C-alpha cells in the first residue's frame, strides 16, 4: 500500500490532538483545576459568575483569587524584534512577576518536530493550549505549566524551566536564597548556576505576592488569536504589541539562527538568491504583523484600552520616554529599578554621549538601524517588495539604491506616533 504524504500528515495531526487532549484530561484530574466559583473574590457579579460556570468546568478552571487588583500584561512579539529588551523593562519593576516565553514548553510538548509549522490544525492546537496556559499563569497557577515541562517535574521542582534566569522573581527570595535582596542585577547564567532547582510552589507564591504579572510571548502569530483572552472577564489583560522593521528582524535572525537561516547567508555572501530559499521565513513575519496591526489599528471595541503598538526603533531612540508611555498605558508607575536599568543598559560607550544624561539615545538608535550595513541591497530590495504594505503602514521607509541603504545619515524610520487605544 502506498503511504501518501497526506496520510502521514493526518496521522501526525491526529497524534498531536490526542496528546493535547491527554494532557488536558490528565491535568484536570490530577490538579483538580475546577474550583467552585467564589464570587466575592472576583470582579464579576454573582449572575455573571453563574452563567460562566454553566459553560462548563473548563471555562472556570483557573479562577479562585482576587483578580481585580492585578494587571495582566502581555508582550506580543516575534523573535529578534527586541522583545527581551521590552521584557526587561517590565521584569525590573519590583511589583511585576515576569515570565519569559512560557509557550516554549507548549510547543516542545505538543509539536516538537513541526516547530515551524504553519498548518492550520497544528496552529489551532497550539493556540488553544497556549491560551489555556496563559490564563492559568495569569492566575499564578504555575503547577499547570508543569504538564508541559520535560522531563516532568518531581515533587513540583524542576531545573528545566525555559530561561528561568530571565525572571528576576525566580532568581530572588523567596524562590532563591543564593543572592542578597540588595543584589538587583543578577546575571541570567548566575541565577541558573546558583539557585537550586526551581520549586514551583514557591514560584507560584512569589507570583501571588507581586501585584502584577507580565508574560512575553513570541509564539502567537497575531492579536486576533488572543481575542478570547482579551475578552475574558476574569483577566485584566493589557497587550503591548512590539513590532520592528522586518529588514532589521531578518538581519538579526541571520546572525542569530545560523543554521535555520543558512541559505540567507549564502545569498548575502554570493549575491545570488538560492533557489531553495525558504521565503516564508520572511513573509510570515510581514503577514503576521500586517494582520495584527490591521486589527489593532482598526480599533475594534474588544481591544479598547487593551492594546498598545510599540515600534522597537522608537524605544531605541528614546528608551526612557517610551518606557514611561508604556507604563502610563498600563496604569502603573515606572519605579526606580526600571529607570536604573534603562540607564545602565542603554548608555553608549562614547564619552561625548555619556555626558548627556540620557545620552544613550542616539547610540541605541543607530544600533537599531545597523541592519543596513549587514544586508545586501538585493535582499533589502526583495524584502521591500514582499513586505511593502506593512513597511508603509508602520512608517519604515524603502530605499531605492545601495547608496541610500548604506547612508546612515538618513534614517529609514519615519516619525510616527502610535498612541494607545484608550
Ligand atoms: C477568597 O478566596 C480565599 C481562598 O480561595 C478564601 O479563603 C477567602 O475567604 C475568599 N475571600 C472572600 C472575600 O470570599
Ligand atoms: C481585591 O483587591 C482589591 C485591591 O487590592 C481590594 O480593594 C478588594 O477589597 C479585594 N476584594 C476582595 C473581595 O478581597
Ligand atoms: C519527593 O518527595 C518524597 C516525599 O517527601 C520523597 O520520598 C521523594 O524521594 C521525593 N522525590 C524526589 C525525586 O526528590
Ligand atoms: C517547595 O516549597 C514548599 C513551600 O515552601 C514546601 O512546602 C515544599 O516542601 C518545597 N518542595 C521541595 C521539594 O522542597
Ligand atoms: C548621505 O545623505 C546626505 C543627506 O541627504 C547627503 O548630504 C550625503 O551626501 C549622503 N552621503 C553619501 C555618501 O551619499
């Protein structure tokens, strides 16, 4: 019998769906995540809570604490768009519990092989699981995350949490005793080395102690995919969508993901586009940005007060002011830790610049456009043609010649102000 590729894909998808169902079933049994609604503990009226409860246990799963006081912050980004930087701006705040890409575990548990799959069925499975996980994490239910961690944590402890060291809360008391409370700038590697295995129960306690929760994700394609979370009355979600010039993203990925973007490097080195180049590595970024930004900027009622579009280049140009704008939108005040971190991490080495109080500005702005020296005009020209709409929409200028591309005295980032949608 012939085994067609379609049959293979169908089989693979079926097994994914089964795994996902299995995980969910297992979860609701082993952790009893179906608490009886406690009406006084939430911002719903009794009636609303009841109707929610009638929709089934699933809908009610993670709701058993006073949510009205928490802000649930979501940084929606893509890889190499400056999301670690934005994550830090939130991570440094003493009232914020921050997690760096927890969806990594969802992906590795559900679709380990098809990691770049754009298949519709895969995508639905991944998104459903991602929304469930985010919902539980915003409720500080970190035990739910354990279902996706490999190998499975024993006694609720693990040393396999992805980028644990990127979260301040997970590197400080009560979660980790290795550093004194005064030590604010713990290196990610030091944290992983010196803190013992992560006790998820303590991590959850730390989450509950902080006033707000922020999560950075790069595995959800666009804002429309998050609508169910945005509209969830149990959450107080505020989305920060981070975008960056796709040409800058491409240049950065070519440097960072050397294997996956190997053919792009060949293009750059030889001046010839390899025939088997995977163009979706670029086009998907532009398509996702376009659909997200079109949704966001069309101001639908469900995003009212819950969406802010941030261009990475604007942050790089003026980190302090832009960060303040972000905190204003979140309704929080930017604390001293955040200001200190910005000053320590965006200051240029140039003597002249450091004389100015926030002299980093020009320095990091130049850095945000340094991709212009790393891509050939051919590659830029190609990117401009396939990403034309989104470049225009976001205020990134196209270049018409190699001279223009390399002339750094002309910025390609137009002044555009994206106000939060209030
Ligand atoms: C909120 O929930 C906790 C435990 O879930 C419970 O002990 C407490 O009494 C509740 N608060 C109110 C005001 O109902
Ligand atoms: C929930 O938290 C808010 C803010 O801390 C507080 O004002 C409110 O009384 C709390 N509600 C309950 C039921 O505990
Ligand atoms: C888990 O805890 C139990 C009881 O405290 C202990 O007997 C067991 O050895 C622990 N398992 C691991 C892997 O640490
Ligand atoms: C994790 O922390 C909790 C809360 O302090 C504690 O009860 C538990 O024993 C700890 N687990 C391990 C394996 O140390
Ligand atoms: C770069 O652009 C500036 C401003 O348009 C222009 O004055 C300058 O001659 C250009 N430099 C080069 C090397 O083309």
